[in-house]
C-alpha cells in the first residue's frame, strides 16, 4: 500500500510504497512518514 511521505526540508509531499527507500526526490533529504495513505491524507488536508 502506498503511504504519504513528507520532506521537512523542502515541504515535498509524495506517496511511496512502505518497502521503498524514502529519500526526497527534490532535495535528497530523508522523508518523514506521515502514517496516512493517500486517501486519508487528501481527506485531512
Ligand atoms: Zn526535500
């Protein structure tokens, strides 16, 4: 299942598989796991 990840450095938000390596495609920083899937994230924001 894809879940939503957030980059605290550049505010990038994207969805990725839990098993993937979570590196920001914009700045190369570590992504923060929001714990929500994309539907839940979209509902909340
Ligand atoms: Zn970033």
